[in-house]
C-alpha cells in the first residue's frame, strides 16, 4: 500500500443548489399584515347619485296570421280571404304599429298563398314578422 502525500479529503455532502424562500415568505407575510391593517382605515364611502331604471315598455301582443290549405287566412282567429288580406292587415297595423306579426302556414297550404300572405304583411307595414311552422 502506498501512501500519497496529497491525500484526498473525505467526500463532503454536496451543496444544495436551491433558492432559500424563507426570507421571501417572511416579507410577504409582513406585507399582508400591513395591508390587512391599513385597508379598513382607508375604506370610505363615496356619495354617488345613480340614474334610475325606467320601467319596461310593454309590447303589444303579436298579430296571428295563419294560412289555411283552402287558400284563405285566419287573422287573429277571423277568417279572411287573401284578396282582402292586405286591407285587413293595414287596419290591424294602424291600431298597433309596434306589434309583431306571427305568420303560420298549415302543412297543406300552398306556397303561393303563403308567399302572398308574407308580401301582404310587408306591404301593410309590418317589419317584425315571425314565420312559424
């Protein structure tokens, strides 16, 4: 066995290569306590006058128009021929100009009668037209 003049020291534990976050946590806790103490002191009420809410404007009931299979129409449940439909719709629109029109066609109704009823509603002045099936 040979002895070396330059003897190696005993292996030491390796240094921990990490960040010590204990001081960071301490500082954050101190700041948290400071903010918790000072915030109730700083809370003051500000006098504001807010605008009120206007009551909603009631919309009239929609006008019901149903196109039947025989080529006639039901305007709010009253039978009307397609030839007089534009006149009746104008009268209805004059009574309630903000009302919407609900147009419904039966499954057996012809497309021509439905298209005529839609054109009559537009000519009468209705712009809110709901087409139902």
